[in-house]
C-alpha cells in the first residue's frame, strides 16, 4: 500500500494540471476574444496618447 500513497500526489497534480491546460485552451478565442482584443487595443491607445502628450502641459500649475 505504500506505492499507492506514493503515487497519489503526482496523479492528483497531473489531473489538476491537465484541467488547467484544458481550461486555458478552451478560453482562448471564442466570444470573449473580441472583447479582450478591444480592451487591449483601448489600453494601448490610452498609453500611446499619454506618451504623446506634451510635457509642458503636465508641469504648468
């Protein structure tokens, strides 16, 4: 019975790891992909516009 108790933790970890991989693969693309892409595009646009803002505008007070 020692071999069973020695094999249980790796088997449990393998099952959870496979479940994690399956979940990651299933959530890639699909209906949420357009929303995620739009969010990333908006964040990049905000970062780009903030980077192009003149520095003088921020220092005047």
